[in-house]
C-alpha cells in the first residue's frame, strides 16, 4: 500500500479514528491496533512476506533478551552472530543472490567458460532492508549495553512493523522509538494538525514535483544514446530534483503521519543540496542511514582510530557497502565507491578552504559532484552511465 494510493486514503483516517477514539488513552490497545493495521498495510502488497518480517522481528526479540540475560561473553557473541547471520542471510538471498549469480556467470563467460548457474525465482520483499536494519541494530545495542530490551512482545512488533516508516524509513533505532510504544499517548489536536500539514507537504513533493520531474528525466535517460548533451544535462538535473523530492517527500509523510498518532520520528533530510562539502552532504542526506552506517559499520571497522590510510579505507568500504544497500546493481556499487573516494579526498584538503568567502563555491562544487554521482545511481548499466 503506497502513501499516494486511493487505498491508503481510506486506510489512514480509519486507523486514526480507531486509534484515538476506540482505544482512548490505553497505549496497550493502541499498540495492538497499530500492529494489526501495520500488518494489513504491509500485507496489502503481498501477504506472503508477512511471515518473513514477523520471523525477523521474533528472532531479534528473543536474541536481544537472551543477550541481556547472558553474562558469558562467548555465549553473547554467539547469540549476536546468530542474529547477524540469519538476518543478513535472508537479506542476501532475496536482494543480492541473483545479482551475484549474474555477475559470476558474466565473469565465467569472459574467462571462456559456459556457465549454467540459474537465477533464483524470488521477489524482493518491500522494505526488507529497513526492517532488517532496525531489528539487527536493536540486538547490537543490547550487546553493547546501550539498550535494555523490552519484554512486551506486542510493543516490540508494533515498533518493528510501524506502518509510517516501514517501507521507506527513516531507519529508527530502538532506543529512540521503542520507548514511545511503552508510554501513554493522548490525542493532541495541535500535533494532529501539524502532522497532517507535514504529511501533505511530503505528498506534494512526491506527487507534484518528483513524479513530474521523473517523467522528463526518464525520457532523457531512456534515450541517452541519441539525446543531446543539453538534454542529458537537463535530465540529470531533473533526476537530482526528483530523487530528493521523492525520498524526502516519503520521509515527510512518514514523520507527519507518525506525529498524528503521537510518535516522533527523527528528521531524515536537512537541505542536503546546500551542503558546502561532501561530508556535510551526508550529514544532511538520508540522515538515519548515514548514522547507521557510521555507528554499525564505520566505527566497528576502526573509524579514524587506526591511522590516516586505514581511515580512508574504512570510509571507502562503508560507502561501497552503503551503495550496495541501495540496490543490487554495479551502478550502485560504483556510486557508493565514488562517494567513498570523495569523502577520502576531502580529508586531504586543508581546512583553510572552508573560509566563509569560499563557501558559495564549495556549495556549488559539492552540488555538481553529487549530480555526477546521481548519473550512476539512476542509470541502468555502467555503459549507460558512461555515455551520459
């Protein structure tokens, strides 16, 4: 079920009035209703994948509580490893297995062999990357001693399946969102109005701006071989607007809808195209993902604690895997590697370049570098990206 669909236009008011007027101020009943509604919301697309999401949520509910109650270090590591292997194993099968099979077949063909590896007949479940990150991060936080797990299974499931941010984020940490499911929530007209206003603004960005830019950008990218340089340049700029309004529009809708139900989600975008360097861009773009990659990948790799060259390598690996997270295609891998390279180069530039007089130039240069990256993000193949 999409936010801009007719079904959701009927679903949202029913959920809103049921949550506040049928359940009153009982947060337990509200959680149960939100859980049922979220399962309907997710299962509307394909109910077969409900079991997969519930399995992942149940696994980490069990693992996080076992980790919390276990004092033996080896057992705690084994429990965490169980969560990581199973969750990322499921994600790998559904999202990346065919990508690696195809890449291996192509490599064997180039080497002169006749590969017979067949692609798997699987459908990628909507939102699997988002809810996998949320469940896994909770187990990691419990393992690190940064989070106390809940024993309220309904509240946990309501947190994992919370429909406003289930399929497109923001990626919410258990430490921030889960406690909101364990406290009393009362109806607030100002909050409902403010949330509705933000959701409508997000819907406007998605439907009016992003969708219309997409129609024009698609024309340029679909005819890249025959299009003029001017048409391709316009297509790239239109896609730059499209992806921001599309993604930030969904985030605005998620934050606004959650606010209508008494929840506060983290801000996910802060005017990223006004950033004056690439590092600042990633502090403003898809903030929840950037923070996740920093806390659960970059820092565990060593961060900036093991020398300059290792820091550059850690940045590159983090962004490379961040690119692959966005999609199973070499174009996303190159896009991630490109941003990893830019972040590493930026750390070689003297800080004197951040002089106030040079900031407009830095802002323009950063925007142009980001636009170059979007070519790889949008193109279907590396050949198409290189042509553009």
